[in-house]
């Protein structure tokens, strides 16, 4: 099991969007899809559809992260209701 570290930027975005650590970690452990970033080959995007209780509707959580040795560094999160724009299943 890898250790998970949150950047200060990710924690700020989580607070702004009312997304808990639990939601982020469970989405990271069971994503709908993982993509390699177009901007950096060592950066990944985990995407997960979930029900956002704060807004009472389905959202897409995008977790931008890097893996360095045995540490998963969460760079930022994106929480959006525009699911079809970001998720092509």
C-alpha cells in the first residue's frame, strides 16, 4: 500500500469544493478510469463519478497525482458537474 500525501493546493481545492479526504482516497482506490497527463508523463488523472451530497447531484472527481517511489502525491482535485466534458466512456 502506497502512502498518500496531499499538497497544500489539493487540500485548499478540497475545502473550497467540500470534498472529503475519504471521497478522494476511495476514488483513487477505485477510479472509473486512470489517464496519463498530456502535460507531464509522470502525472496521472484518476476520474470517478460520484454523488456529491453538498450539491445533491452526480459529479465527476478528477484527482491529479504523481507517484514517487512508494508515495502518491495528490497535486490537485477537480470537482465538476460537467461529466461528459471530461469523461468519455
